[in-house]
């Protein structure tokens, strides 16, 4: 979970250092994939009863907010 969570901002930062928008979007896509991975980690933790419903719902809400922001950024750059 930590690796997936750290991967999100690290890929965004790495993409910012690239020379083209195409390269930047590539790293944003990778960051989005890390969001998907983190979302599954929380689902798995919930299924294994490591998390209660309220903690899972809180995490899902935050992850979905990050995913929506990434999607909007990716769309705006691709235009």
C-alpha cells in the first residue's frame, strides 16, 4: 500500500521534469494506475477485515478524488 501511495506523487513529479506534454501525460497515466492499485489494496484490506466500513469508505472517497483530478489534468493536457 505504501509503495502504491508513494508512486502517485513521485510519478507526477517525474513527469513534470520531462520535456514534452506527451511524456508528462505518460507519467500521469502511470500515477493513475498507481491509484487503481492503491484502491484495490484498500478493497483487499477491507475484504480481509483489516479495515472497517467507515475507514474503507473514507479511503475510497479520497482515492476517487485523486483519480478525478488526474483524469481532468490528463484531459486538459491532451486537448
